[in-house]
RNA sequence: GGUGCGAUGGCCGAGUGGCUAGGCAAAGGUCUGCAAAACCUUCUACAGCGGUUCGAUUCCGCUUCGCACCU
C-alpha cells in the first residue's frame, strides 16, 4: 500500500489487515523510530493494539536503518510471516524502501559507514570539486552520468568504489530480484487540492497532539539523519530562535506538501500500481481478492 | 478640490532608451544502503491610452488606482 503522505495509507492498511486476518509491515523510513510517533504519524495505539505491526517504533533514532539493511531485515521478517499468513500488508510512502523490498538492490559492500564519515569530512574541508575529481578517476563511466552538483550521489559512488576497490557503475546491474511471494501494489490517489488540505489539517492536528514537546524530547538527537525529518527540523529551528512558532508550523505544512509531491513523482514511474481514489476500503479489498484468486 | 510620491510576472524586489536582475511561492523532474534526504529544470513582467524616438518597461502628457500631506 503506497501513496503520498496524508493519503490515508495507515487506516486503509489496518482495515485490510483486519479483513484478511494478517499483520502489517511498514515501508516508511521514519516510522521505524521510537520517540517520533506524532511527527511521523505512526499508527495510533488502538491500531497498534488491533493489528501487529512490524518496523514501527522498534528502534531508537540512533539505530538508523538504511534502505539496504531494511531490505535484508524486512525480507527475513516476511519469510517468518508467510509461514503463518497467505497475505501480508506492507504500507508506507518511502519510495526507495518500497523498491528495496520489492525489487532489491545489487550486492554492494555494506559497513561502509566509516568511509562515508571520512568522505563527509573531506566534502566539508576540500569541497565537492575534489570528490568529483576522484570519482572521475575511479569511475569515469558513472561520473559521466551522475548529477555532479549532488553531494549525496558523489559521496555514495565514491564510498562504494573505495570500499570495493571497483567502479560503482560496474556493480550496478539494475536487475530486479524475484521474491518468494507475489506483490500487489495499491496506490492511494487524491486530487492535489484535497490532498494538500488534508496535509495542512493533519499538521494542525499534530501540533494539537503535542508535536512541539515530542520534538523537544529528541532535540538532542537533531544531528542524526533519522531526525532530518519534516516536522522536527522546523521545530528545531524554532527552538533555536531562527524562526517563530507560527513560521515553523507553516514550514512544516509546506515541506509536507513538497514531500508529497516528490513521492508522487516517484510513484508515477513505479510500474503496475493499482490506483484507487481516496480511501476506498471496499475497492482495495476487492483488488486484493482478485489478485489472490489469480 | 489641490500638491507630492508611487504603480514591475502568483508574491517580494532591483534596474535599464535597444542587451531575459534576483529571491520566494508553484509546477515538472532525478533517484540502487543518509531518501520525510540530496539535487536538477521551468515560469520574458513592467497599470491604461497617447506622444517623442530607428527603437520605450525606461523620457513626456493624460487617465485610472494606491499612499502621504494641504484645503
């Protein structure tokens, strides 16, 4: 189950899991973490009590879960779940993590965190140019096609080159893995205007529910990438006195809208999504039933 | 009623007699282990009508609107 933020994935997933008497696995890169329930719109206590959820608030923000690590852990978890259930519901809006789970990544060196840390330091001291020069040398083919303005891409490519001793591009095969289960992607769509209104309202509700206090409680972790998250970054700026509280709230709304837009851009090129308009539970059930019969 | 100042793209805002400021917002896009991240692209406007000029968003006049002051 996928869709932009605020599209109602969580409720729909719970309804489906109840209908099919199964469990839920999250594909949301920010709902993994504890202490971030409000800002990441994790399922409610009632929902969590009604249906067992996996990868929801099961680790601390310090225990960051990369997309690659997620692929391995989630597949292992699914293997267990499929010994008990015919159907498992996966929900979330993180495109990269959804693709990791459904299609898999190439075998690339893991445990490269220390190399990345060094590269980040070099990025800060020497600048992007210097890293680009090195990448041009180690992997000219990839250098031709990368976005050379994007530090994240340059650093990652170098990280793989340095860790493996081989060009990154050589190791990118773009082969889709076959999974020992069938995958049905259901996407939730909304007219843009309506989705944006929902997002705006939801942010107001998060504020009412205590987002500010929640953000304060993780303020000391602000440097972690798990906290590079809409809803928290803006609150941190407010705590720092850079912006007012009202400005922070407006920015959370704007950045959530932008995030939703980027998600839709990603999903547009994801193949074989069964799109349903709004939170049409009956339609979703029917699609799953037809899929199961085939 | 009079005088002065102003009118620039969705918003802010600089500027020039010919050579598309810039910022914000928005839209579109990229994406194989930081991804709610990071990054890229696009958006030729000068209130209206006349005049001067080879050429006016830029100069002049009038009109409309806004602001300030005077009566």
